[in-house]
C-alpha cells in the first residue's frame, strides 16, 4: 500500500502528492539534469542556469519573481547537484496556485537577458572565491575531483573561474534543450489537498508544456587506484578526507552501506569514529563519514579536521576503525543497536517534510516508485552481519582508498 499518489501528464511531467494534515505545504520541482551533464569547457552551467531562473521571465522581472512568494510569507529557494536541479518552496496551504504559477514561469519562460548573465556571473565568481576560504568545503570538491578524475562527476558544481567567464546564453539554451526532458521532471507536493483538484490545478499550468524527449548519455566513471595527496594551503588547521567509490543507488547493498556508514561516522555523538577519535583522544573537533549513492556509482568518505601534530595519529585511528569492520563480524547486539539507531534517525528525519518530498521526487525519477517508511525499515532490518563484513571489505579496501590532505603552509 503506497502512501503517495502520482499523475502523469501527456507531456511526461509527473505530479507527485503525499497527504499531510497541515496548513503548511512543501513543494518542489525536480529536474533530472545536473553538473554531470555539462559539456566540456562548460563546467558550472547547470548551477548558472539555476541562478538565472530567478532573474527574468517573459512576464516578470527579478523583483516580481522574488516578491511573488515572499509577500505571502513563503520561502523560495533552489539548488543544483551532480545529477539534479531543484526549485522548492514552503508556504501556507492557500498559496499553492501562486507557487505553481511561479514555478512554471521560471522553468519554462525564463529569458536569460545578457545583463543578468553578467551580474550573476560576478555573483558566482564571488561564490567560488568564498568556497576557497572554507577548506572543509573545498576539500570535498577537490576529493571528488580525485575520485572522478577525467569524468564530469569530478567537476565542481560551481565550475571554475575560467569556465564561468565563458558561459553564454546559447550554452544555456542548448543545455536545457538537451537535458530538461519533461519525462524526467516531477512536481511534488506534501500538504492537505484533494488529489483530483490538484490534478486539475497542475494541468492548468503544466499540462500544455511542450514535451521534450531528449535522452541524456551519461557515462559511468571508471574505478581509480588509491592515491595519497598533500596540498599546502593558507590555513591554520589540517583537513583530511579519505575514501573511494561505492555502490550506486540501485545496488542491493545500498541499505547495508548506509547502515555501516551511520555506525561508523554518521549522525550523533555515538558513532565509532566520534567515540574513538574525538571523545577518547580529544583529537578532532569534527569527524564524520558519508556515503552518497548516485545513479551509476557512489562515493564513501571520511572527513576530519585537526591540529597538524595530531593528524598522523588521527589518520591511523581512522584506518584502525575501518580495519575492525573489515576483520570482525558485528555481534547480534551490535547489529541490532546499529539498526535501531539508524531507523530512529530516519523516522525523525521524516519530520523535515521538505526534505522528505524532495527525496520522494528523486526516487520517482530514479526508480519510478517510492519505498514506504516501513519498506525502508524492512530493508535495514534485513541487513545481516555477513553482509556488513562483505560490504566493509569491498568498500574499505585500503588499496582502493584515496587520501587528500590540506595542510597549513609553513
């Protein structure tokens, strides 16, 4: 029994609805087009477009766009990832049509005037410069560049100074024609509505959009050999990231790796890395691990920041924890506790209903279906100690792990 409803319009755009008894509505328009789809020498194009969608349309100028929802107290924003572009809003229930009208205008009627391209280009160059002042952010981008070297997944979502300077209106038009496939667009709503009325309302704004059936050719990245790279930066603390490629979102071991990642360095203060390195030795203020599944690959990583003189010990302790997972099968109690903790965190995360509806929209695009909360729990509970051991040996193999260190310049 699903807890959501889907309607597909003739042009391929899908309406996704999940009921929630609330006066607050969260909605998103998700497009399956991101940084990995950019042509060579056009790095940052998907993100550039996301910014420019808010600048001018055939019916609205920038102020009218920004005021359309803010005047009724709604929150409007957007972001770009390696695989998606997402516009989202949170609003009072009665302002849904106002929001849908704006979404349709932004995505299908933006005009991209040259003067706005120049202004937004300057804004993004400042954004790139500000990221360089945040080593904990910059190291993530540089690390992905190592893991996905020679592949568009390794490109910085913001692009480079050189690539952003060269992006043109024609680049924008061509990218949208090539990647904004209406069959890979989802307008998703979580709120308190009648689904039949929602279909009629959405049909009014999205039903007459011309279909675009462009097919993207996404290349799967190759697996790199492990590397160890140190780079001197004008910083006071050492930053380290290590990891490697991992399972794609469709892999049968995805749930198992999500569980292992949470046990190792996920949310909360009781993760193995936090207890061993921060609490026991007081070495790193921040230490965490992450697993990002993508459609045809994935990435696992561990990040920490620490003083230079403590870095070698911190790195040894991280490898020690990875080795424990490779060498020792979890006991029944350890596995049960890991599952209970992870399931509880997922249940609490459901309270963030904006994140929930965006996640559901992604699942609909990627798999054409959405797991219920119980199905997610069932997959986690089905993970065995033997699977955890096999996952750990596949993903944490030291020969395949790369390490990137930002160390302070002397």
